[in-house]
C-alpha cells in the first residue's frame, strides 16, 4: 500500500503508517531541517520540499489514483495560510477509490465559520468523498509549550477521516 504524509516533520507519523502496512510513503514539507532528519531515517521513498504548506498546485505533479492514504497531523486549519477544505478535492484526486484522507488537528481549528465547510458537502454531493463523524481524542499535544492550551491543559484533538469514493 502507498501513502503520502503532508507536513510530515521528522517522520514520526510515517513510522506509525509503516506499522500499519503502508510501505511506499512519500512526503511534503516546507522545513528543510525536518526533511533532512526524515531522509536520514529512510522512511520515505520521495520527499518534496515545498516553499510553504503544500498547495493544491503542488499536487498537480502527482498522477490520479496514486495513493491509498494521505495523512496529515497538526497541519490542516491552523490558519488561513495552511491547508484547508480547499485542498480536499485535489487530495481526493491523487487517492485511489476506497482510499482515505486522515487528518488530525487541534479541535479548536475545526470550530467556527472561518472554513467553508460547504466544500465538503459539495464533494459529498458529487460522490467524490464521504466524511466520517469527527472523533475527539484527549491530550492532543502533551507538550503545552509547543501547543495551544486550554486553561493550561493540552487541547483535545480531532481525528477526521474522508473516504474516497471515486
């Protein structure tokens, strides 16, 4: 099985993906030092160093139906300059039917109206993907010094899965 890890950092997520049987893993990240650490670990087949958070245009270099899974932890919806719902159609394009997009984010990032969630509804209506119910997990980031906090406590995380239909 193949996967892509967007904004992968040093490869910790990819190590977990590999444990689940995904052996061909590519990655996108704008941080050159993280890319170098991950490259030394030998986890990825290909590493794409981006200028900033991956944009839909950068995914154009990937063929349709290339991957079984796309995973991103801590990247989506952080701010308007980070990937958001506008990326989902392009991500779905590079995933094989039956594949998944798995996003893990701070719960606070998916609350409110600053994302156009109508994009997801449109993709569902067009038969491109199906959103599963969001699963909340406690203690999303244990190190409060590198994370948003909720009254001094680590925030909840949100696990979001989109099943790719076509």
